[in-house]
């Protein structure tokens, strides 16, 4: 599942940090919290890596 915006990529990065133990899971909110609960470390790594250049700040509806 490719990310479509910078915000999605940031949320995936925050969830990945919590999975690795670099951040407390209780500090997560919103999308990052649901990603933390529902996705594996490998899935989060794929979403968080990559370039942010050229992506919109927020996903358009």
C-alpha cells in the first residue's frame, strides 16, 4: 500500500517507532495508533520509507 501524502508517511513512521520501542505506544493518536495496532513492522517500514518530495501535504478526498 503506497502512501499518498506526507501525513500518511509521518503516521507510519510514528507507528514504526512505537513498534521498535523507540517511542511509547501510548503517545500515538489517530491514524498512527490504528496503524500500530493493525499493521506489521514490515508493512510500516514499506510505508514510512521513500521520498516525500512531490507528495501533497494531505491526501485529497
